[in-house]
C-alpha cells in the first residue's frame, strides 16, 4: 500500500506539470547522482512550479534491478526519435542524444569539462514504454492500471504520447578529468506531445520533474 501510494503521488506530480502546458520544472543538481534507496521519501510537496519542490516517487529498494545499469528489452521496440537531437530544460540541464543510443548531460551547455556525464540510453514510446515501466521497472511500483487512469486519450495524453527514458551513465567529467561513473541508472517516464518539440518527465529515482524543449 505504501509503495502504491508513492507511485500515485509521482503520477499526480507529473500530471500537474503536463497540465501546466509543460512549462514548469523542478531544478535539481546532477539528477543522475540519485539512487533508489530504502524508504526514499522526499518532502510531501507535489507542486512542480516552485524552485526546490520535490515529489515522493515509488522507488524503495536499492539494487532491485541487478547492476548499475539496465538493458533494453529484446521483446520491445526501441524508439530512435531522439537520435541526433539536443534538448534544453528551461532552467536546468541540457541533453544531447547522438547515434548508437549515446547521450551527454550538461548542467551548462557551455561547460563540457565539468559537472556533466555521458553514457548510453534507452527510449521507448507508447505501448512499449508502458510495458517497460510496468514490467522491467516493476520494482518502482508503477502499474498499468495506474497509468491507464492518466492516459485518457485526450490531446497529448494518449497512449502514443507516453514515454520512458533511461540513462545509463558510464563517465562523468569533474574539474576537467574523466572518471568512471559510480552511481546507478536513471529512469524517467512522462509525456511527449504529438508535435515532438518538447517532453515532460519525472525521475523515478528522485522525483524531479523536467520539461525539455527541442533545440532547433
């Protein structure tokens, strides 16, 4: 019941962000540095519009998925729609996706030798994303029944708009030096409107909501 409650709260936080026209986000330093920890409950603040507000999420077990990364599901179809694109958060990080499902995360797009990390990523859309979140990431407590309550079929909130993004950091840059990344993978889920020019996601590890806009 406890895990289910946290999962519902995270869905509500995401819905609030999407309903607000996808313009609000909750800044957080180096999102990929967070891990799923036992009883990881953040302050009970489901408003995503104010700086520093964060939301409880469903993760509650360290190492519920083996290792520090997660592989794609061979039975699901990966989406390549992020390939060779750059995305900018309104007051936060920048995400650059390259070929072969590699990514770069910059806290400041003008600083590439500090406070950034890179590695591989997994990206699913639609039914494939739902299956990955509810099955491969089942330890986080998000069920298909929960998601169906929010996927009401309206504009930009239909099944095809649902997305799941998982970052597998391998290296980070600190003071100009490249070091092996020590923390776990970072899963997000959320919505991408039909025009594909933005997406809003919530971190399943830390509860931070991000809205990214595609750089032209």
